[in-house]
């Protein structure tokens, strides 16, 4: 059985869950050690970064990276699920077109750190049960509130006026519910609203233009070239702070040594590279020894 190590930027089509994608690839490749770096709702298409083999060790760090989406807010109706797949719960006619300046002014209010109420149709747990389970049974529970960050929010159109549809691009932190953002945008404009469509166009440093479709992967596998599709795990850590070490320290790193912290990285989690550019480990602040760091994940040959 073939062994694979690396990262696969997959174009996830609509209608599939992240787990569906993994199951399909496991069957196609006959390889089970595949993980994802954050789920993508079935109705959302776009970038889904998958980890193979040893690269599954860094999946949790890729989860922390920001995401970028292209979508459309639909004004005039709100739904149970906050997107186009839900049942309409409120309607209001958009009687007049809205000027670009008004929309941009509303967008501006969401930039920076904001609070979001987690939607009922989500997998977040309250009292041991997922919120969507309560929603399906018609049970009302208090929804958690999260702080997230909107780095950029802009219109994806040069039009001076808008009626029911607002095309947008948003760059945001992990954990952001873009459908909730769509509802909140509508509310500030004076209308019920929902998210009409959404595509993830970037996850960390991986962009949609670099993603492979299932058809492309199947074609590569048919001629024994699937491994060429995989990016080295280092490509998933290029947004993380790093420390490059000489060969003497590299030997200590792969054996899990506790080391004095580099001054510029004190108190932080960072990737350690050798002089050939290979990532050896992920290190973090030692919980008991001030000024020292310890391995959180050893990626090169050596003990965990």
C-alpha cells in the first residue's frame, strides 16, 4: 500500500461534507491517514486543505490561520439556518435600491474584533449536545457568544447601487460564521437577510487557484502520480513564526530536548527548521521553566 506525506489543497464541491471528501479519497487511494484542517459546510465550496501521513501532526496549527471568502448577502428574507437552505422566517420588501456608500459604511462597522452569536444550526455544543440537535427538535437554548476578527470586508462589485443582492469578499479569523455576518449586515441595513452563496477562496497561504478537483486527483492517481499533488508539510507552516537551527541543535531537537528560548520567540509557539528548510518540530514555552521551550510536536525522526 502506498504511503503519502504532505498537504493537499482540495477544491471541495458543494453538496459534500469535509468528511465525505476524506472518505472519497481514502477509497480512491487505499490510504487512511488523512485529516482536514477545519470543516467546510456542505453548501460552501472552495479551499479545503487536507493532511496526509506525517502532515496530520500539524493540522491543529493550520486551523488557526485566517480564511477568505467570496459570497453574496440576500436582503429581504431571513431563514432558520441563516443561509439559502433554510426555511423563510421573516420577509420584508426591499422597496428602494441602496447606495454603495451606505453599504460600505455598514461594512466598516464590522471590521476589527466583533462579537457573534453562534447560530442554532451549528455543531457547537451546549450542555453536551450540538446546537443543531436542539434546533431540529424546536428546543430553545442560550446560544454562546464568540469574539472573532474581521480583517477586511468589501463589496465585490463596482456597482453604485444595490437591490437585494450584495456580493462581498471577507477576510476573517478562524471561527467566524459568515452566514451570521450576512444576517447582521442585513439587520444594520434595515432588512432581514441570509447568506445566498459562499465560496472559500483562501485558507492560510492556500488559494483556490492552487486547489485540485477530484477529477484531477483521479487522473493523477490513474497514472501513479498522485504523490506529485502533495505539498510538503512546510508549506503549511510558512505563516507560523520560526527558528532555523544549526546541525548541532537539530540533533537535540529531533530527540525532544528542552532548550533555552530564542529571545525573539519567548512565550510563543513556533516551528523549528534545519538549514535545509525541513521542519523538525513545533516548540512552545515550557510551563515550568521560565526562559525555556519544549517540543509540542516532533516531526523529524525521533521520539514524540
